[in-house]
């Protein structure tokens, strides 16, 4: 019975801590989170593909370091895992900010912080959903969060789409 209680309370504390951590990122680094949010809104597919490239690039040295029979190498591998997941939470905060903004656009009268917290709770609960959340949504959100973090840290913003007017494209008959 004690094991079940321990697991329950660990999950409860984690459920409270995740939105709080994302809110801390959002409050401490608003421009960084806004850049990640903009990338999620404007170029979701590119964020996903960059995230996949980043995960592959980070996974290869981590696997090598963890496979070495040398204690400090394994320690560095675990540090790399922790740092990369901590950095990916910047992109997760961008996803949560996007979800919160969509809730505000739906006509709800939330403050920006209230909408952000609700967005992070929605993201968290969606990934906790058995099977579908664990094996489909969580990997997609994590990969996209890595990509959004990469774009935000590199300060690469999506290009504005320009519209070509029909007057300049039509041939003139003189």
C-alpha cells in the first residue's frame, strides 16, 4: 500500500511542478518563449523537422557516452540528457503559450498568465492520456519542443509571407 501511495504522490507533485516550471520559463524569459510560440504558430512542420534533427544529433553522443565502460563518461551522458530535456522545456512553454492564446481567442476571459497555466495543464494532461498520449502525442510534442527551442535560441523567426498583387503579374498589352 505504501508503494501505491508513493507513486500517487510522485505523480501528483510532478503534475503540479510541470506547469509551474513552464510558467517560470515564461515569466523569466518572455521574449524567448514568445519566439518559440511564434515558431509553433507559424511553422509547426519546420519546428518538428528541426527537432528531429536536434534529437538525432544529441542522441548519438549520449548513446556513445552511456555505452562507454568509464564512469565519468556515463555521468556526462546523463548530464547531457538532463540539459537537453531542460532546454526542450523552453519549446514546451512555447506550445503551452500557444494553447493558452488559442483559449483566449475562443472567447474566454482569462488573464495571460491564467491562459498560459491552463495551456500548460492541457498539454500535460493530454500527454498523460494512456496509450494515445504516451506513444503519439508525447513524442510529437517533445520533438516539436526541441525544434521550437532550437529556433528560439538561434533567434530564427519565420519569414513573413508576401502577397504578389495581380496588377504586377498580369502582362500588359500595348
